[in-house]
């Protein structure tokens, strides 16, 4: 029997994945309307051509005036009314102007008194509080100064980032193109839902759930997905599909057939078209992983990265977060650090942890704030992934007792680059 290779730590595996992906980092860009750029990665800084706000304006509905003119309790004439979007006349000394939130202060005014602190009668306003210059005023450039970089290159565009781009007048943004990922499924046992009814499923056949899970995960993180379907269990067919997948994609992902010593056509097909390393990673689930690259045809055409994931449904799902995530982040020039997670109390006991592997257990936050553990942590139980809202990251050999603080990784963090 062949000697088992030593386990590779997850940190070392991620470092190697990132190093390989950085060599293939995306450089092609496109210009999009700001409306259409959600989730994309900026390829150029967004620089403000103006101050925001562009002038001193009121942060309250009330009255604007010169603070030095105010004597509390003494009436002042109201000289004008200034709604948002209108510019008032210069303020006459000793007078006040009715003003509304967001409206620009007239020349000569330096303070706003909110309407709750005023009494209005017969065109006069009585200020009932002490007033200081600058109160309830949003000064020009308080948020953004002209020439400031408001969104640096490499920013993942969130809804609030799009709002900030619009605030400085950016109608279009230059972004990196999306990562292009090819999916391959191998195995004569796989069938597609809809092609064979459950009652007609042949002995030994299973539905191809990984194809759906991975496609959904890739779309959720903003990739363009090319689905090459189920490849026949033949070396020539596998090699030809891998060759075609490399031509137009940055990354090729397969599931199954990556265990050390396992018979599979993917390994020789990829090795014949490029390079391939087989790893045993110290994680549970998801120990086997293959990483390499497939050369594209044509001189100077480069290569597509290749990741072979384990085939069990939960192993595929979790290894996406442990391995594929860091590669996609690196391709886009985004931070690749593994999520920091949160420290939360365990609402369960784990008396017999894995002694050698780092465990990623499906959990969810309970009503009391403690983490609930799905009772069956088998790598074939996909219901656990649907039930869970995150994972517990547990070091090798670390027993857990109810109430112990553990590291919790929310799915929202696992689906982002931070």
C-alpha cells in the first residue's frame, strides 16, 4: 500500500492557492453605468471633482441667521423662505430666514435653529435658546473634498459605494471584468434532475447536486459560469472537455476523483495539458484537493487555473469556502485573508474532536445567541448546509463543552473577500 502523504495545513494550502492565482490576476476592464456596477471591482480610483456638500447647508428644518444677532426671547423679522434646491438672497442683518433640511445657507448666515426651539407669530420669529455659530450646519466639504479619492481601485462595489460614486457625479465606472469559471462534472453514475424521474433512477445512479451548488455559489460571488455538463468517463472525452474549458475561462472546477490513489480520468487529462498537484489538507470535511493549471492553445495564450474538489456534497460546499474563495479573491485583487469570524458560545458538546484535522461544523445561531450544532455532520448530508447559517472553525484535538467560546464563521463572511 502506498504511503499516505502528510497533511497540508489549511493556511499553507490557501497561501499556495493565492500565490498561484495572483500570477493569473485579471487585468481586462470594462466601463459600466454606475447603476449596473453592483458587486463589481473597481479598476480605477473614483476621484471627486467637487466638495460634498458643495456649500454650507442646513441639517434641520428651522431658521437660519447670524448667531451674533440673536437675543434669546427677542423677536426677529423673517425675511425669506429657502426650500431645498433653492438659493436665498443674502441675509439682512438682524433678520432670520425660514430654511428646510438640505437647503443652502444664504450669504451672511452662520447658524440654524431648529423649529422646535422657535416661536413664530405675525412674520416674526422668537429664538428661545442660546445660539452658537455653526450649529445645525453641514459645512461645505464636510463629507468629501475636491480631489479626494472616495473609492480606491480594488473596491468591491456595495450599494453604499454606488451611492457615494453617484454623490460625486460618477455616472460610469471602470471595473474589472468578471472572473470566468468553467464547471465540469465527471462520473457515469451522475444524472440530471428532469432527465430521469426518481422512480426510474437506475441502481447506482445519483442526481448531480454539486453542479447546482457550485453554480449557485459562483454566481453568488459574481462569476460568469460556463457549465460543461457531465463528461463521459473516458480519458479522451475528459481531455477534450478540459482543453475547451481552458480556452475561455480563468478557472476550471471539477468535483470528485481527487482522492490520492483514486482512479479517475480528470487527473491524467489535466496533467497532460498542464500541471497538477494532489493535496491532502488537514480539514474535515474536504481533505482531498487538486490544484494546477491547464495551458491554453496558442503561443502566449496563458493558462487556466484548475481546482479539483472532493465529491461528497458537503465537502464540495465547504471546500468552496476554504479553497475556491481565496482563488477568486486573488484573481480580482481583493483581500484574500480567511474571515476573522465571531466569538460566540457553543450550545453543544463535542467530546471527541478530530485529533489531526481542523473541523468545519455546520451550525446556526440560536434564539439565545448560542450556536446550535446540526446533529449529523456527515459530509454527505446536504440538509445540514441548508439548515446552517455558518460554520464553527475548530482546531484539531479541541474538545468543546456547552458554553465554551468558539470561532463562528457566518456565511456572509465566507461569501465575501475581506
